[in-house]
C-alpha cells in the first residue's frame, strides 16, 4: 500500500515565526524573491490537523480545524487533508447535516503504529524489514516486544513456562 506518511512527529512546530530577513532566517524569505510565508508540506499539514483533532473536546467540523490552524489555509485545503487522513484510516467521520464531524481514529501511539504498518506493507520483503527492525531495537524495546509476543503486559511478570 505504501502511501505518504502522516507527518513527522505529531505536534511538531508549524514552522511559522520570525519576521523574514536574509536567506536561512525564519519566516520563509527566499533569495531573489519577495518575502513570503514558508509553504508547509502535506505531511506537516497532516500532523497539524491530527494535533488539532487530538485537542478537540468532541468530534469537530473542518471549519473548527481550519480555525485552530490559524486561518491562512483554505477550507478546501483542510477538507483535502481530512479526506486523505480518512482514506489512511487515521481519522473517522460522522455525518452531521450536510457536513462531517471528524475524530482521530487512534491516539498518537496508535497512529505511529499505523504508519509503521503502512511502511511495512509497502516493502516487498517483509521478513527482511522486520529482521532489520528487530535487530536494531534497544534492550528495553526488545524486552517489551518479547513480553507482548509472549502475551504478557509490558512491565508485568513474564508468563511461566515456554
């Protein structure tokens, strides 16, 4: 399946800030061009939308999300991002009149796990990817994984017998 990732870290800063200035300064100033705001990538927008949804007290409209993102995004852009997240099963929606109300499908850990599964699904040799991933785990992560595979809760006692 593959697809685009949901973004970097959820809750990552939006990159807005600064007053412009020379190239390399915050604010998105581009050499040889007029001062303008830095353009956000799709993954960054998805992360910002998910962060807003996680802070919502209940299912919310796209207009609510747009307002929380600062209003510089068009409503249609917010709807596109929400629709893409819905296709990736990262959000759910329910009809409310002619509009939808949106909710995150999982907590941040669940969304990270979904991203990991999508990456794995996009690889032709799953066994090699899993082997490489597991061999690079820290001792603690390996212990948690072993406990999960053995059916024990992380941090709890290991089951008796093999």
